[in-house]
């Protein structure tokens, strides 16, 4: 049991649609990050939230947005889906600022 | 964040010791070295972290020479279930404020019977 739960596990969307992915972190984990992992590549950092505020962003366009809630859950929203958005999306949480992040099992998004 | 270089793949047999070396020539004074393991269709799992010399836990050992420009993850007596991708990351874990984990392409370890 990882302590970080992501839903759904798999999702198929059509190009141009919008999608919301969800993550439930462990209690007390006030830092949450989202990563995109294309097939055969390492995870790429999308953004990070700390106490419900975005405090860091990777090289992703504004159509990738997120929210973090007081109950340690968070969301990743992607608008105007493109075929290249097909990937495994990972949520990772941590207590404060350290490298011992706990990852969820991810959501496999396929855009057709 | 310091760039890391790892072998793309490694092969081993059950029961052998596996050593994966990571090169990080530009490591900064405050940087720590962290290794993650990832199985297919799962998120990365934290294995071990260290700053210098040697760190050991129930899963692996991490060897860091005095110049800290490289590190070696050692997996004793691997089994088939150790087949995975292993990532080496370098960064300042004590830095206040935002941090991100920078993953390379990792090392694909294949353990055969």
C-alpha cells in the first residue's frame, strides 16, 4: 500500500476534450507534485503544490492546471487534449520538502 | 540541478550482486543522491538516499566516493522481482521552497533465472 491513491487508473479521451485526474495523498503530506511519463521515458515534472498554493512549475503549457485541497487531495486538469498528452500521469506527495516522495500508481491517459 | 548519467540497461542472473553506477560530475555541495525503482505501470518507489561514504538499508547499499562525482547502487542477491528501471537523482533536499525531482531515462535492469 503506497498511501497515495490515484483515480481513475485508465482513461480514454478524444482530442480536444478536457480531463480531470485525481490524487489522494497521505494525511499530513502537504506537498504534492504531478508528473507526466511517456512510454520509455522518465517522469517529467509538471507542477508542485505546497499548502494549496502552486510553488513550482515545469515546462508545460497553461492548459495543464491543478488544485490542492485541505484534505490532502489534489487534481490535475488538462484542457484541449492533444494526442501527445497520452502518457502515465503520476502524483507524488511528501511531508514538507524532502526527497522521500511517495508516488501513486498513476493514471494511464490515452488520447485518440 | 546536477545532470546524471546512468547505463541504459543491465542484465543479471538471480542471486548475483548488481551494481549500478551513476555519474554526477556537477554535484553541488548541498546535493544529496537518491535512487528510485520503478516497475511497469507503477509509480517510482524510493529506495535509498545518501550524502557521502556508504548508506545501507534493508533493500540496498549506496556507495559514494569522497569526490561525490559518482555513486553506486548495490543490490545484493537479486531476484526476478528486482527487474525494473532504476533512477538516480541528485538535488538539495534541504533547500527551502519548491523542489522538483529530475528523472533521466534510468537504467533498465533485467534479472534472468
